[in-house]
């Protein structure tokens, strides 16, 4: 029964890893494309937001930039976690003593990856709200 539980745990851990990667990358793609979309408006000479419209638009762009930065940082942190994991496995295969430093590094990068992911998600959500508010204000005559 313990072996079956271990197999289930490994299977669900792999599913978690796969879904985490997919969602993190999806949000990163959305962030980059949203940034491109927002920047494309700056070329348009008829696009002249003012006061609060400009504030929300600029705020939305800045938050999107931070979302991209946190997404890239999360990917790098995850890569460093994988690197430490492979080093730990390599040491185990050579029957070397387990290095507590490697375990500490793995835990640190694992935690950083999740924190950066949550920041990426938060900043993308706030950026989306700011951009929607900006566009609602700028195009209120056409929308309402």
C-alpha cells in the first residue's frame, strides 16, 4: 500500500509540475502580448489619453512590464532549482554523502519560483484591470 501511495504522489507531483509550467508560461505569453498591444497604441497619433486616462494606461504598461520580469525571474529560478536537483541526484548515484547545502538551495529556489509566480500573476491581474479601466475611460463615448 505504501508503494502505491508513493506512485500516486509521484504522478500527482508530475501533474502539478506540468500544470505549473503551462500556466506560468501562458501568463508570460499573455503579458508580453499585452505589452505589445499597449505599446502599439503609442504609435497612433489619434491616441491622446490625458489625466487619469494616461495614468491608468501608463500604470497598466508598467505593471505588465513587471509581470514579464517576474515571469522571466520565475523561469530562471525554476531552472536553477532543476540544476540543483540534478546535482543532488548525481551525488546520490555516486553514493556521495547528501549535501545539506544542495537541499537548502533546492528549497530556496523552489520557494522563490512560487513567490515569483504569485507576483507575476498579481501584477498581470492588476495590469489587466488598469488597462481595462484606461480603455473604458478613453473610449467611453464609443462604449457607452
